[in-house]
C-alpha cells in the first residue's frame, strides 16, 4: 500500500481537528441552551427530540434507503445517475428536499398536535440540525482525528492495522486519510461556518413548514422543498469536483439568508396572531 507511505500529517491537522470536534458538540448545545433559556415557558423538549428523530427517520433511514437502490447498488438507474452530473445533482437535491421537508411536515401535522408555538417550531429545527451534526459530522471529525494521531506517530503498519486498512479496503480508505492529513484551520473554519449556516437553514425551513401546517396553506411545504433544493445545489455540484469550496459556502450563505428572511417574516406573523 505504497499510496499511504507518502501521507504526511500537517502540523495543524491534529489541533484543528480537536477544536472542530469540540465545536461540533458546542454548536447544537449552544443553540439549544440559548433558545431554551429565552423561551422556557413556550418550548417543550419533546419538540427538540421530535426534530432529532425526524432527521434520523427521513434522512438517515428513508432517504438513505433510496440512495442504496439508486446510487450504491449496481443497476441501470445507479449507473445513469452516477455517470451523469446533471442527473446526480438533480437527484441529490430532490431527495434531500423532499425527504427532509416532508418529514418535518408529517411529524408536525400528524404527531406534534400539542404545544404548537412558533418557539417550538424553532426547537424542532434545532433538534433536526443538531442531530445531523452529532450523527453525521461529529463521527467523521472523530475518525479524521484518530487517523491523524495514528499516522503522526510514524508507524505506518501499526496505523493501517489499527484502522483495519487492508489491500482490499485501501482504495476506499485513502480519501479519508488524505482528508485527515490535509485538515487545517482553513478547513476547520469552513466546516464550522457550514454547520452554523446549516443550523440556521434547518430552523428557518422548519418555521416555513410549521407555518403551512398551522395555517393550512399548502404552498409552504413546496416552498420549503424548493428552497432546500436550491441551497443544496452547489454542494451537490461540489461533490462532483466542479466547484471550489469557497463558492459553495457563499452559495449556501446566500440561500440561508433568504430562508431566514422568509422564516422571520412568518414567525412574526405567527406571534402577531397570538397577540390578536
């Protein structure tokens, strides 16, 4: 496995990964503690838990099940999607938008019938975005940290053995090792910014869907799906290696601001209705 012999762990890799792991825990916890402190009387922990469960079921079970059939398995559909950039991007953003937003809609309309407050809608969004960090991003950062520590010790064979990297798994493991080796403070910053934006986007999209649920206006679910798809477009293109990371962050920031502007407007309408 000669490819691993040239791996050099950057000086900033381990400290930047340690900070990133800490921040991946602090970000969702901080959002929760702040919102709960400010709106304790109007919020229920059940909405936070529902948001977390909603993400796991819609994105990590149902959506991943479709991905297994349409992307991972070897069949005519997966070969077409993986071999065509436009199809790959359209498929990816559609699945993310439909599954996550419909998941929010179903749970808030049919399950969360009690304690419907705008504050709880935000709590749901915190649960949705927070569990994404804790179950998707945090494990990846911990893995990178473990890789960086093992490879920094200079004993290649021990590192490969500990990580269970063999001749058969080397090709699949190499990108993760390279990512860990090149991780630095810039990449850390991009990851933190991306997660902060994602948290605000999840909260905003939840408020939009919630508004449609409590007012009975059906247009807001499709609106949330479209906004979600638009926000995910550049990240999907980036996965094909066609865009620089900075452009993706700017794109996501733009749509996050757009989502939040709509959400804040709807949130204020709901609060005004409560006062009348």
